[in-house]
C-alpha cells in the first residue's frame, strides 16, 4: 500500500474541512426550509437523508435544534405572560459563532419580543455621552428579551486593543460596569453574558473561508482583519475582562465554539436552564369564517405590475 506524504494528508484534511464548511453554510438555509418538506417530531427519529456518519450527525443536530427551539418558544411565551425582562450579551472572537447562535435562538420567536441589537461604532455625538447611554435605549420593557450582538464590552476588547479609548476611560469602564449591571439586575432585568471561544487556527480557517466566499465577504470588516494580527492582545484583554467583570449578579459563561453546531446547541440549552419558565396555557386558536358579500369583485392586476415568474 502506497504511503502518502504529510503534505498530501494535510491537503486532504483541508479539503474535508472546506467540504464541512460548505455543508454548514447549506445547513443554515436547510434549517429554515426543512420543516416545509419533512416534518421532524421531537419524539420520533428524523428520516435519514444520507447513510454516512456525517449525515447522521447532521440529522441528529437538526432534531435537537428543533427540540430546543420548541423550548425557546415556551420560554418566549412565559416571558410575555409574566412580563419578565432579559438581556443576553454575545461577545467573543470574530467568527466565533455569535451570529449563528443568535440566529438559531431568534429564528422561531416573535421579533417584537426577542429583539437583536447590533450597534455600529459610536457617532461623534455619542462619543461625548456617558458611555452606557446609547445602550440604555435598547434595554427591554416588560415581556421582552434583548440579544446584544456585541455590547458595552467593546470598551474592554476592541477599544482597548485598537487604542480607541484612553487608559482613564478604560479604568472608568471597569469601575462602572459592575455597578451598572447590578443596577440592571436590581431593577428586575436578568443579565446573561456569553463569550464564544475558538482556537487561533480555527479563526484563521474561517477568515480564509469568508475571504474566498463572495456571499460572506461582507462579514469581514477592516477591523476584523486588523484584529487578526493582535490575537495575543485580545487574549490578554479578555482575561482582564473576565477577572474584573465576572460578578455573581451577572457571571460570564464561555461557549466552546470550535464546532459551530455543538456550540449553538450548548448555548441554547444553557440559556434555557437560566430561566425558570413554565409552559403557558393558551386558548385554542380558531380561524374565523370569511365574510362573503354578493357584490364583491376583485379587480385584475395590471400585467406590468406583476413580478416575472422565472421559477
């Protein structure tokens, strides 16, 4: 039997990883569409679409994801019924899987109840405000949960590493943020903080995939590329952040994100465990009969207004 060189084996492994990455991209769409063409019941095994190990793992992932999303709907109903307020912070390395987890959490929830906030860089006016001021407007009212795709912890991370804040502003942040979060908790807002962690090599791989995928290049900002050079500084900034802001009222929870799918499932499962929700009873939904009028007439739509039917 011929022996393959280390270079040959490395190339084969890389091809397999790229293949898995492409499959994961397709799965993001399949998760939205699959329920339309195959009913997956939490109590029944899903119909296998392939026979190899990878296909079985994907099938199990879908099954567990749908089960957990069903529980998220129950939690969502409980939040609305009880007026509970919740803030969930998603922080971590670029390309660590924060956005994918947020998408799976909110995918089947009412966007008026489960709101996602991803603020841009502060404006010149916002830079003159109290640091936390621009985040306050996005805090939840009764019966709402807000998911921050990056949060006030920008100051502890990117602003510190890239020199966007002074040493005085940095220290003031650490003096203020524990009191700020304790104040939120005392007011009745539940605060949950997630850090998505990935290895150095995995981030590089995901960045290269994005660079070579026209559909994903928008995800790579100049700041993302610049941050890649400063991996070690970001590690130090993260460690300081954990040391100074891991408080009993709002502790940090680390999600291992090297495997995207497992990271998503673990995050959702943990999130559900943090809320003591119960299933809310609903009145049966009945579709009312349509009212018919004998003189009703539907006017034809002008042909030039119709979207061409190409598919």
